C-alpha cells in the first residue's frame, strides 16, 4: 500500500492526533508519503521515522501547477490512495486524481455548510471522484447520509483518537492565586475562540442563574470572549465578578488541569470538540450540550452531563449538581479519562483507518 497524505501540520498541538495516526501506521508496514510544510515539527518527526516528506502544500484551490505536482507525485511514487485532510488539499487532490487509477479519501470534522442542492458542494466532498470520507463523529456521517443522491457507505465514522499520556506533562497552574480567588472556589472552564456556534451568551446566562451563595467561577480562555453582549448579560445579573476573561493562554492546558469542570455551550456545526477531549484526558468531567458529535463524548451522569442546547437553566442545574457533590465530580473525572482511553484511543483510530484503506483498495 502506497499512501499519499496531504495536510497542514504547522500547528504541532492542534494536529497532533492526526499526525500521530501516520507515525503509528508507518510502523505497520504502510509506505507513506506526506505533503506538508517542511519546517513543521511533525515533518521532522515523520522523517525520523522514515516517512517521505514533500515540502509542499497547496496555497490555492485550483492552481494548475499545484495540481500537477500532486498528479506527478501520484504517478512517480505509484500511489494507491490519496488521503487529503486540508480544504485546499482536498480541492487540488480531486483535480489531480482525475484520470488516474488511485483511490481518494477526504476528511470532514464538522457538520453544516454542505448541501446536496448546492453546486459548490460537488467541488469537494460530494464529488463523484471521492471514494470515501473519513468523518470525525457519527454526527458528521449522519449529516452526509441525509444528503440526497449520496451513497450511504461512502461516509465512514473514524474519530481522530487521542493518547491520554500526551497530557501527563500538564501540571495545574495556581490560577486561583493569579485571579485572587479563595482556595475553595469551584472553577469552571471553557476554551474556545468566540464564534456564534460556541453559544457563549447562553453560558453567560447559565452563570447568571447560579445561586449567589455558591463560590463558583467561570474562566474563559480564548479570543473574542469579552463582547458587549456577554458583558451586558453579566452586568444585568450582577455577577461580573464570577467570570474571568483570560484571553489566549499558551499554558491553557495547565489552566484546565487546575479547574474542576469543563463547560461547553455549543449550538451547532461542531463534530467532536478537541478541547473537551483534552479536558477529559486531564481527568476533568464535562458539561456539554446535546449537539451532534459532542453528544457521543459523554456518558450522561457518568463522565459528565449532557444538557439541552440553548437551555441555560439546565446547564446551571448541572453545574450546581457537580458543585454540591465534589466526590462524585472527581469520580466523573476519572471516568472521563477512562472513556477517552477506551473509546477514543489513537491506536483504535489507526486500526480503523488502515482497515478502510484496505477495504477501498479491494473494491
């Protein structure tokens, strides 16, 4: 099997679960060539494992020279399968594979922005030249399966697995001292860059509903959180002192390690949120909303709580439940880490993806 992977591995932390797939797969005898930016740390690690790295990644959707480079690589390296993860890489790979005897797999990590009636959808994921789509959650696969004229067996659920040992190095930072909070403060944390899909105003409303006599604080780590709407919600509820806007933090996982519970108020458009997996790997239970994808992460009442989307009262009740039951909350944290180890392991991802490659080659 000769595999060509096209992806952007510049951000080491963000792409670690994906890059790890091919580091492990190379040890199983798969001949792998990776097109990515050559200066990336992952590129060096690929080379150290004997994986061929081509210092290249498409910068445009339909650049003829870029498409020809991919096409020539497929021919010269006798590639059997092209697996494109990045958006521009996917557009270029479809064009490059035209007329060649090669299988083509794309990746999809979120729901939305794809409809059977939209002609632009057929330039990428709904293109007939695509042989399979690796979906990062059941929710993403179900989204594809709802599209008319789409072959249901083309979309396959394979999560980007994690290795909980990656997070052993992240020790709790003394965030309570930094923020001037008492030692008995109960800390919630959300890590995200503020976008409509994240539903942050609903999270603000949940905080506004918390009993005043509960020493509960919310930490928001990420860009764009301090909006006029969010601040107004807190001002109206007279609870501005309970929410702490941290902005971007390089040590964000150390901050997560210092908190009690991860909270996520997403409304739509996500698959399986990486920041939730990271928190669970750090032995933190999570309170999330019931949107497709993320709902697969949590066993409600065991490794966290799943609450209805856009229902601040339900999330507030779940928060108070955890605050009132500290020992149970810690047990949930243990269960959360165990769930990642058992259900979303990187080893499992490698086995499932290799099986998909073998299946489509046999077709």
